C-alpha cells in the first residue's frame, strides 16, 4: 500500500493525480482539485490543487486521508532541503 512516507511521495502523488478522475470545469486544462486514489485499496489518499501561473502548472496537497494506523499529520521525511520533515499538506 502506498504511504506518504515512501520516497518521492510528492512526485508520485502529482503523477497519480493526472491519472485519477476529477471534477473540473475545463476538460482541456488540468487546473482544479484532483482526488488521488490508492491503486490497491481504491480509497482516496489526498486532494491536490493544480494551479497555473504564467504557463507553469503547480500542484499543492490540500488534504490527506491517512489510514487509521498511519500518521494523521504525515511529514515528508524523504524530502531534501527546506522541505525535509515538512507537513505533506501544503507541499
């Protein structure tokens, strides 16, 4: 099962958002809030907001849905630099 403690969690989450279903107004644009679904359990794992500014897309984790046995406020232990041990929400 994918957890937020694995290496590259943000990259995996963002990549998975582009493959998951989402409700959005403009079908030609990825801009909006996407629900990340766990491949194994089929349950929601996170909500990611995709924004665009000056032609650059940016994803931000706005909410996580950790399991009952997982950290309820997960941190990015695998991140480097200023993001090391930062809360996943907001990354």
